[in-house]
C-alpha cells in the first residue's frame, strides 16, 4: 500500500513538473510574440491615428501641425491640395530622416545655418518652433538630395556620360539651360480638359479659354508661367512640349488639382550644338531622378512610416 502511494506521488511530481515547464514555455512564447508585435506596431498611428497626419522614423506630424506647415509653405504650396502637399512633405521627411542617419545634422556648416536662422527669427513675435522645424527638415532634405545627385553624377562620369564641353567662342546665353515660355490652363477634370481642347481646335483664343476654364492661380495673369525649364515640370513633360510648335495647346499631365494644359508661347533660337547638350542634359536629369526614386523606395522599405488615409491620393 505504501509502495503504491509512493509511485503515485512520484508520478504526480513528474506530471506537475512537465506542466510547469510547459506553462513557462507557453508564457515565454506569448511574451516573445507580444514583443515582436510591439516592435512592428506604430503606437502613434494605433493610439493617435485620428490626430496623427504622418510619421517617418521619429518625426511625427499632427493634423494641426500639418495645416500649419502647409500654411508656412505658401505661396509655394498654398494652391495645391492636402494630398499633394502630404506627398511633398512625406518625401521631405524621408530625406531629412536619412540625413540625420547619415550625420548631416552634425556637420559644422549645417549647425552654422541653424545659428544664422535662430538669429534671423530672434525678433519674431509669433511662435517660431514650427518654422524652425520646417527649416531643419527642408535643409536636411536638401543636403541629402544634393548628396544623392552628386553620387548619381559621379556614376554617370564613371561610365563616360558627361556633358559636352563648351565650344570656344560660345556666349553665356548659348550655354544657358533650356527654357520654354509657357502659358497654362488648369482644367477641373477630364471633361473640362476635353472641352478646352475641342474649343482650342475650333479656333477659340487662349485668353478666352483661360478666363472661362482655368482654375490655376496664374489665371489672373493670363496663365503666364514665364520661362520654364525641365526641372520645373514632371519628368518627360518638358521633352513633349519642346516638340510642339509655338502657339499650340496640349494636355500635359494631371494630378490632384486637375488637368494641366500648356501653350508654347515662345522658344529661344537654338544655337549650333545645343541639341546635343540638351539631350545630354535630359539624360543626366533622368539619371538623377531615377537615383532619387531608388533612394526614396529604399527608405520606404526600411524605415517605419505612416500617413493618415485621408491624406493619401
């Protein structure tokens, strides 16, 4: 009898010990899964998603700050929608965060710029914290972008894709960057754009079409954009406009604001040899843009980020 009781006790101890270790293992597994989930969940986006406009790395922008930043960026961004400005700001945040990780904010010339900025706004009566934050973000983003472009140019030079040397005797105007004098009409949508193009084909004057249809901030000045270069337009647009005859209107591109139509008002006479330089310049610009796009894609894939659904295109 005593022997049977002893065997039962040993068996109970063994079962209890097995259960204990199984429980410990289960708790450890749950704790590990919870820690993994916490590492991959953006608590700012989860707990404050309604108030959070966007976040990249450690930089969070509330909805209130987003509105204030958009206002500070006027008139450059004052005429675009929230989604379009959010896309610009998101790219700036990515480049600025990359600049911090590269240590660009610790360089002396950057710190000197910050000191100069502080002196310039020392007498301001309004709060300047957000102004300084925007300055730091844009300055870091610019330095990061310049570094990417410099690396892209070095890569082009490695493969022998350099700009053609200036020809002896060329004047400054002959070596100036390519420009077109453009006028624009911003149509509210595809139907409006089609109506404008149909009216233009029927002989309606640009001034009349601009006054009747354009939603552009330049409508009040006759849609006149002045002299515009490839860097002022989305990739590929300038090249298509360059092939159009003077006085023609074309649908160039669309975005969140509507459909952009352009009229080629004037083009400068091309000096000898400029065609080759323009082609080389376009190839270099495309190479730079591809480098910037690759860098941004890498940042998106390796850096935690969030954008409120209402600010997405």
